[in-house]
C-alpha cells in the first residue's frame, strides 16, 4: 500500500492537483516539472521497522512510491546498492569517512535503473504501449531493459556520437535506436516531434514525474544504511539532476513522516564537467535558472546536458543545503576513474571519477574537513566507457 495521492507543480505556480490515474507530463500552466505527492500525515503511521525482512531493492520503500491500488512494480532488482567505506581512497585524500555509493551494481550498470523502474511501472499502469526518450546512453539502456521486462516497445534517441556499447545494449533489449545529429537536447526535440502524434509515452528527464521518484530512493537508502542519520556531504555528478532533486525530496519526506529530524540534511554538491557546466555557472552567478551551455563537450556523456529543465530545483537544493557546485576537467575525471578502480576495486564511469575530482578540490581548498562524512556517488560503471581510458 502506498500513500501516493496526486501530482502538483514543482514551481509553486499553484497548478494542480493532478490525477495520477491520467497521463501527465509538464505542468500545463507553466511548463515546468510536476512532482508526485503523498499523504504525509497518514504516512506517519508507516514505521521504519517494517523494512526489516523486505527485499533489498528500491521497492522496499513502496509506501512512498508512486503506486496505486493494483499496480505491480516492474523490477529487475534495482537499488539497495552497496555503501562502501572507501578507506584506501579516503586515506589518500586525508578523509576518515569517505563512502562510495556504488550505483554501478544496478541492472544495466547505472543509477538510471531506479528512475526507469518507476517510470515504466507508471507507464504500464497508464496503458502505454511504447516508451520513448532521448538519452546520453545509460538512461536509454535502462529504459530499454525495463520496457522489455514490461512487454512494452522502446524508442531510444541517442546523439550520433554515442558510444557503441550504449547503442548495442539498447538493441540487446529489443529497443529501436535512432541516432540524432547534435546533443541530447536535439535528441529530446526529435523524440517529442516523432512520438507525440504516435502516442508514445515520453520518459525524458524531469518531463515525466516518476523517474525522480525512483531516484529519490537513493536518499531513503543512504538514511537506512547510515542507521537513520545522513552524511555531511553528498557529491553528485549532475546532468539533468534527477537524483539530486530526488534525494532532496526524500529528505523532506522522511522529515515529514518523522524518520529524520530536521537539521540533519547533508550539503549537496553538484559536479559538472568544465566543458558543460550550466548549473555551476548559474550557482556562481547567483541565478535561479541556468542558461543553455553552448558547444557542450566532455568525455562524461551523462554530464553533456547543456540545459536542464529542473535547473531551478537543483539550484534550490544546493543553496538550501549550504552546498556548492564544482566543475572539473576531463583529464582529472579520467585519472580519478583510475584512482577509484585501483584503490577501491570499484568500476567507475567518468561521472564517478568527476565526483572524486570534486571531492579532491573541496578537501584541498579546506571546504571539506578531514573528520566529515562524505558520500561519493558512483552513478555508473566503467565498462561502457573503456574507450576514454584507452
Ligand atoms: C553515469 C551517469 N552519471 C550521471 C548522469 C547524470 O544524471 P542526471 O541527468 O540524472 O543528472 C548520467 C546521465 O546520463 C549518467 O549516465
């Protein structure tokens, strides 16, 4: 049973409530993302103790997931990934309590599994027959896998220069791949233009409200794995920002239902690449929205997102948390993939390497203190990116 009740607009424009038994994408009034809402008062009856003995996947938090009576989650075992105490890497950086949240162990090798498990579950419940999305690679792989598991068709639009393993893996799960000249934003336009007349269910980042619900389980898990406390810092590679927005939402929900006390929240750090850092630039300028980044380029495909529709939510979370935003070079992030691999035995995508580069910077500049608890989000594995190492 879930306490899911309705959707409303994240911008505060006042639109809604919207009925989750119907398909909803962006807010019809202001065009910004909708978010899922729960009966938080009633959810105070839900006790942490009920988690004992549940399956170690993200649906263990089903009371706070977007499920309506009769819905069955489409699951491949995503979530409840290891939280590793990275003692050797921490030692090298002078940090006693550095942890790696290793999202590479999810189905299809990245944290995108969480978002797609939730989104495809809702899409199926809403009668969709074809899932469509633009992707840098990992989200497309996850969408293809969950669509296959749900018995739905999947259309993935990738930039033409996407790495071959991403293209191959979409096809492995029976998805159709369209290669698009340009970046993920161009792929997004083509997905919408092609899919709208055909009734495809578009699961673009933050344009549908449920991927963020899957990603928010990273916040529930961190709290559970840290014994219902939270770390001082969360360092998170950010493209569209679903995970960061989701975790911030999870912390608010856990406070509202009495699982965490207020004042415990971590400082949130957005990490981007020097060649595509719209959120970092907006943070430094004190802006509420992030202008499009021209000529975006980086080896971290997932960070090559020149414009994020949830930019204001990312910036709000960083600021409310007292966190920061850091841009790192491609050379450093690739070196740091190797550091994570060789010191901890963990397979890190360049995005994970970028998170380490940001931590290194924040330790060197004295912002992160040696005794503080720091979580590095390794959002995906190295396997599909070996070309950057070669
Ligand atoms: C490995 C990896 N890390 C981080 C990101 C950025 O994720 P988001 O767009 O949710 O911020 C992506 C997106 O493709 C990714 O594949």
